[in-house]
C-alpha cells in the first residue's frame, strides 16, 4: 500500500512540474546541471508520470484479486 501511494505522489508531482514548466515559459531548463530544452524536461516528466500511473493501476488490480 505504501508503494502505491508513492506512485500517486509521483504522478501528482509530475503533473505539477509539467504545469509549472509550461507557465514559466522559459526556453531552457536545468536538468542535472545541464541546460536543456524545456519541452524535453516536460516530456521526461510526462513519461515518469505515465510509468508511475501504470504501476499504480497494476498494483491496484493486484490488490483487488
């Protein structure tokens, strides 16, 4: 159950990060000390959020069985 809640937290954090990145409207962002395109950072957070959501759904189905 703890792990399932962590996945939900990661999904929420990734959504917030994407929204903040879009609102700031900067051409570049910092990623591990490197300047990269903001769209790359948003896509990376989107992938992280999708993977965490998939894991959450899998664990939820597993608990139901």
